[in-house]
C-alpha cells in the first residue's frame, strides 16, 4: 500500500492518491464527509474553516463507491484560494520559512510552508478515513481524541470502549471524551485568542482489537512503532510521540514496566502500548502525541527581515488559536493508514473477500499457537 498528497495550503486544491487497497471494498463517502466536517468545526479554529466546506471529488479507482484494485485519486477544492506565494520576507519561527527557503533558494519565504501547512492534513483525513473503514470490517477500532490543551487535562475514563469514546468525542467541540474540563478549556482558548497567542496540547490515539503480528522485527524501518511514530511526526506541529507509558517508562523498574504474560497470552497491564519488538502483541495500541502551539500568532514573534537584516516582528497570516481537535483527527487518520499498511502486509489479498478469508484462517492458527 502507498499513498501520496499534493497541493498547496493557499492554492487551488489538495490532492490525494491511495494505491494498494484490495478490490471489491465499498467506501462510505458520507462518513468521509462527516469526518471532514468534524475536522473543520473544532473550538479555536480560525475564519478559514467558516469559508471551506470540504467534499472530496473522486477521480479514479472507484466504481459506484467500490474499489476495483486500481489506485484511488481525489481532490478537494479550496473555496477561497489565494495566490500561492505571498512574497513573504520575514521568516516565521516554527515554520519552514527560513530553512526551506535557504535550502531551495526561494526568495518568497511563504512557499516552503505551502506544502507543510495544516491544510494539507485534509487529504490525510480522507485517506485515513478510508483506511479506518477498511480495518473496522476486521473488528479493529481506531480513535484519536484530545487529552489536554495547554496545561488543562481532561478526565479520561479508561473503562470506556473505543466506540463509546468516539460518541463522546464527536459530540464535543474540543474532541474530548469527558465534559469535565470543556468549559474551562474553552475559556482558556478565548483568553489566549484575545491575547493574540496560540495553544497546543496532547492527543491520545487508541486502536482496539489489533491482532498479534502486525509489524516486523527484521529491519529498523519495518517495526510497527517505527512506522507509526514516523508517520505521526509528519503531521505539522507534532513534536513528541510515545507508546503506552512512554516517557514515564524511564522512571520505572524493569520488573514494574514489563507487561507480564499469563495463561492464553493475557496481560493485566499495557505499559508497552500494544507493541513489543516492533510487532503488535494483541493488546490495544495506545499512543500519545504532543502538538506544539501553532507558530503563526497575532501579536507577532521576534524575527528579521531577510532583505534588510533588521530585527522585526512576524506578520500575521490567517490561522487558528488552537487546532488540537483537528490534529487529533489527523493523528487518527495517519494511525489508520499505518495500521492498514501493516495489516495488508500480513493478511492482504487482491480482493476484500479474499483478505477476509485469509484473516480468519490466520487468526484461527494464531489461537492454536497461543493455546498450544
């Protein structure tokens, strides 16, 4: 499986291509559109989201919404396109303005960010929703939601299953699974917006019912955790990724951290986050991704004018105060894509039906091996 995106944040359209999805799989287009709507409507989003209404236009790979083995391609029109390139001369700290323009010898500093802006995640959202729908047919449930914004953490009920958490998240303007801190966080976002600043936060991604055996221990880049972390880091503003206990594991003893194995390969803890040695171990995959505050701030940040070499403040370009809820959807999408890639490596066949049969056969064999 392989996927690509193209287009500019302020250009005419955003494009996506997905290759390698088995034939005879029916895609739910309405579900994709609903996920795109949720991506736009998070609390703290800017005026751009009031302009756009994202609907993917599929141009290849589907017949009446069903795959037939060819690459799937689509585009989403930007309803308020601007000229790609705004003759920016003052680099924005936190963006690729300075390093990208120096590397590619670009006089317009806005160009590197056109391919690295948050708007590009709209294509990842479409691709990831297709992947999520496919994996759901095999019992795998995936969800990304907001864990914290700024220094405010939301209450998290670990007893809830993924589907119940999804219902809470999709009914929350902040993509929270608890109402306990919603008003407090909204007030923080409002205060931050008035101050001309921005907020980041933490996102949790969970995947339930992931079978044993996704990923590979043979090479450095084939491990499931390697694939997932690399993909999540590709999302703009993601600066840290951890699995299970993650950073806390460095403070634990070996006898505390390891997830002890009991009869029928059952575990009582999931400190590893569902992956050991680069391979899924049958427990839920649990990831936390940290999103930095958006670097485009209204009050400006210290920088220089590259034409004059004089110190100044950055210019403000339309942006969000907080995009953590939208980023949670992008993280869910990217996780779905990487899990689908590893899933098809393990179970994939030319058609959806053959993949399903292969999956059931291998699962029976896995149960036999576990029970001896």
